[in-house]
C-alpha cells in the first residue's frame, strides 16, 4: 500500500474537547461576554466590600439630585468655579439642614433624659393618677386603674421594664449603650456623606455624561426617558415629603412651645417624623390638643387645633403643589413600606432614602405601564387600519 492510500487514515483525528485548535485563534468565551461578566463581578464585589458606605453615598446622591437646580444657579454666580460652588453649597446645607436637625435631636435627647429621670423617681415613690386622666369621659376610670397598676405603686415601672426587657434589667443598659454607639455611627455617616456630597457637586456633571454613555449602551431605547424621570422623582419626593415634613415639625413644635406643652422639642421632632406618613401630622397635633383640653387648658387646645388645621391646609393646598410642581404622588402603602424598610435597613437616614427608593420603583412601574398601554394602543390602531 503506497503513501497516498494511507493518507485518509492519518487525517482522521479524535474530536477536541475544548473546541477548535489553538491555530484558529478562537477564544473559548467571546470577549464581549467575558467583559460583561467581569463587569458584573466587579460591581458585585464592590457592593460587598463597600456595603457599609452605601448609605452615606445614597444619601449624598439623593441630596445632590434634589438640590441640583439650585446648585446650577450657584455655579453661575461664581463664574463656573466648581470647587468654590461645591464648597458654598456644602456650607449652606450644613447651615440650613444638618445643623438644625442635629440641634433638634440633641434637645429631644435632653428632654427624653428628663422623662427618664421622672420615671426613675416615680419608680421609687410612685405617683398618683393625674386628675385630667381620671376625668376623661368614658375611659377615665379604666385609665385610672391602669395607671395605678403600672405607674402608681413604687417599683411598678421597674416591673414593667423587666417584663419588656425579658426579665433582665441589664438588657436596658445594653440598649442605652447601643443607642450611644448608633449616635456615633450616625455622626460618622453624616461626615462621610458630606465628603461624598462635595464630590457629587464638583464632579457630578462629568459623571452623569459618563453614565449616559453607559446607559445608552445598556438601554438604548429607554435610557433617556428613565434617566430624566429619576432626578425629577427624587427632587419631587425630597421636596414634597422630607423638606415639608421638617418644616411642619418646626412650625408645630413652635406652636407646642407657645401653647405650654411639656417637651415641645421632642414632640416637634416626633411630629416631623410622623409628617412623612400621610395623616401623621394631623394625628400628632390632634392628640396634643386633646391633652391640653383635658389637662385644664381648653383654649390653648382649641387654638392649637385651629392653628394645626390652618397650617395643614396651607401646606397641602398651596405650598406643596407650588414647591413640587407635579410630583409623583406615592400611595400610603409604598410610603409606609419605604419609611419602615428604610429605618430597619439604613437607620435614621432611611427615613429619607426609603421613600425616595419607593418613589423610584413606583415611577419606573408607571413608566412601564405607560409604555405597555401606548404599545397596545398603537397595535390596536394598526389592526383597525388594516381591517
């Protein structure tokens, strides 16, 4: 048998396990797919390793988005100097937002300390039921019995606290220590947030251009619409909920002080937090008004009720629409979930970040429904034209 006859048997080879031979220069994984998976891996790793910094970064982005129109005006005033504009904007936020909130919380903590001292003293000697509680129509007698059982007798408050803390009073001290640690963590979070916010102002515009370039590659037909909905949603949510809630807390807290309510700063802070929830602020000033009327100050209680109703009407009918200018209004349930989930996940800052994230979800959901309905309408009109 000559050489030509043996050639076919030599060319026959086993199938290669990894595809084509190396001489073909074909990658096992396409470069574009590999780059995408590497990008996803890097993003997941970044979120995992820097997860403790996500909260201040999100807070800085929310504040930056909400105040960006004002920052653009400030940038024009300083002839386009971004560093100077970012510095001035940061000082203004410190002066009008961070410092007042911090002072209000510190005063509230001092007033809570007074309540704690009263509870310690009452636990030692007991306290009779206040006359106004026993004189309430309908429930006064029942409240008198409950007060005598849980507050009036010496040691009664301690027994209640032991039951709440699981039978170990030491748990309460650990809660107090944990609260102090959380306040220190809050201070560090605010500090890091302000640092991030400075760079958001200074370099935000160039970063947005890069983000638009990447977004057009990922969502070429939807990115421009979604990217414009996001800042409008954040701005309307922060203005329509957070800033107005802070204003209501300040105004109603001042009214509490003028009416002679005990611990007006603490009640003002509670009212501001409750104002984030629909119906929260009316509930607060109504309860305080009832307390004033029942404790022997019916004129002050009526005046507070009238003032609160007037302030609520002005905010909801005049101030909120003019400031927000067509916001994405959140229903009660997403607002409640945003508040509770934000506080549970992010702590104090979750009061502001949680509703914003829920507003973004609702905005994207409504955008998707609008696009779906528009597609169905276009398809139905096309079918009617063909018929």
